[in-house]
């Protein structure tokens, strides 16, 4: 039995950036910016997205990952009622909603940390954080020390082995489900989260809501350590992300194909992307702008659950600096975005709808059919259908002959509806420079 996320195309929203909210949360009054976020829902529908990952959302001091209050929507965005209304509108539009779960650390203004600051050894929360030591002071001027995420002392690390902390966070998730009706969580910093904590979370959330999805942020390591029946359903596929832009930049499809073959053993439900709120925009990473449509075509057809980061559909550029991610998280109104509509937008919309409508792309088996430095073809095999994808990263047209292990006589080009004959078990097609095709094998 398939689940909603197996056939999902995600849209990724960073709400504090895209709405132009102030970086520092110093205001006392709630400002409703969900009015603007609501306007993106029809756009997501038009693109062919049926899920959204939106976050961070909850009350924080600055960038959203220094949480003050897990049960309060960030006042720079709106109220709990405003967010609940956003989720309701998404569900009515057929869009599932996944939020950030920032459980590795809190901000310094979180109630438990403030209690330790005030009461030191007398605080009932003194064991809620890792490495609390009253024998030395933190670089932030505290009268005690503690473990911080990657040495950033504004982000004290929670002790996820503490049963009280675990229960508190599971209660938070239940609150999110009951109050907002969310459909899943993207676990921030999942690569350093306690494994037992994630196992218990999988059990707990499975009882809270059917088909509740857990996806973890993992950059390096063996993804199978996290993606398994006991822990998470998916993780961020940074390996494919890297190989896609690197393989296109170097005219080396072998790098992409090797990566896909290696990850096939883990499964076909990894969360795939070309850019996100932490990575330079793919439109800035690619040396040739002509490769941008090809990158998206591969994103939607290679194994994985594809995601579009807001603005990517318009080819928005952005590079981080040594001290700031602001350029990756620009303010864009829906009205401004509509003016940026271009040929890339149309291709992404077409590819997203093809992904959503073709069962072979929903976890279908991958098979490499042809591979050179600049040409690449592969099949995706569903239970009752097969799709073939061919790509050419060269500037010049390329004639390719692709073996097709089927008795079928024809294939349909899903990009334009044309019919291509299969002759002696081969598809003989001509690919324009920097282009690709998606074909459905028309079985007799």
C-alpha cells in the first residue's frame, strides 16, 4: 500500500526570509505575514506540488532555529490560528504540510534554559541540556557551561537521552498535530540526534497520525543508518545534490550515475533537491545556465522525492557569504514571482506533473540503459509501467540509441506527446543540445 509521500513533489518555503520578516525578533505585537504566504498555495498547485516543507515556524529569537517557544507560531509571521488556517487551505488544495522539528537545540530564551540561568543547581531543568557544568562559565557570560551546537553558544544542545526532554518534545509534536494538523516533520540536524530518541519518535508519531512522515537533515554518512523501518522514512540526499551540479559542470554523467547506483541499495525515498535555505542556489552553482532545465529534469526523474526551493522555478540566483545566508533566503512576494515566470518555470511545471502522474517515478526500480560523459539514459520500472529518460549535456545535438528490454513497439514523449517507434528493441532518438526527454513505454 502506497503512502502520500511516495508520490509527492515538495515545495520548500523559508517563511521568515520570503516574507521579509525582521531578522531579530524584538517586536511585542504579532504581525500577520501568513496573508502573503497563503497567496503561494495556488502557485504550488499550478507547479504540480502536492506537499510543502515550510519552516522554521515557531517563536524564535532570530533565524528561526533558536527556538523560544515550540507551541507558539513566530510572532513575526502570525498567530497559531493564522498557521492553522494556512494548513487547512493547503489540505483543501491537496497539499500535505511538513514543518521543521528543531529538537537538537533551543535558543537561550527557551524557558528551561532561562530557569537554569536563574536557579543554577536548583533548577529542575538542569539535566535538560548536554554538558551542563556549574564549575565554569560559558562564552556568553553564563555562570555555567554547556554543550552548544558546533560551538555556537546561542544554540545550547538538548539532552535527548533525558526521558523528561523526550516526553516534552513528543508532547510538542502531538500539539502540532492536534492544533495544526501537520503531516510530517523535517528533523533539523538529524545527523547528530540521538538514535534512540529517533526510534521512540517513530513509534510515538506512528500512533499519533497515520502515514506521519519523518525526514531528517543528514549531509554526510551512510544514509541507511537513519532510513530504516525503526527510525526515519527519509533523509536529505546531499550526495545526489552534489553529484547533479558537479556532474553537469564537469560534463561527467558518470558521477551522477555512480551516485544513483550506490544509493539504490538504500531505497528510492530519499528527499532530493537542487538547492535549499543552506545551499547556494543551483542557478548560481551551474557554470552553464543552459544546464538548469536539464538539472530539474533529472531531479524529477531520478529516484527520490523531489523538492523545489522557492524561487528556483524562476531561476533565482544567490550565494552565501562567510557570515550570512541572507542571499539564499530572499524576500519575494507572489506578485513579484509571477513577473519572473519564464521557460524554466514551464519546464518545471511539466516535469513536476509528469512525476506526480507517472507511477514509475514513485519508487520505481532504476535501470541504467546508456552512459557516456555527455549522454545518459535510464529507465524507471513501476509495477505496471516503464518510463525512459534520456539526457544530453553537450551543446551540440546528439543521436542516441537506447536499448529497451520490452516487446513494446512505441514510446510516447511525455514532454510533447509525440510517438517514437521502438525498432529491434532500441529507441533511436536525436536530442537537442542541453536537453532531455521523458518517454513512457507503450506496452501492447
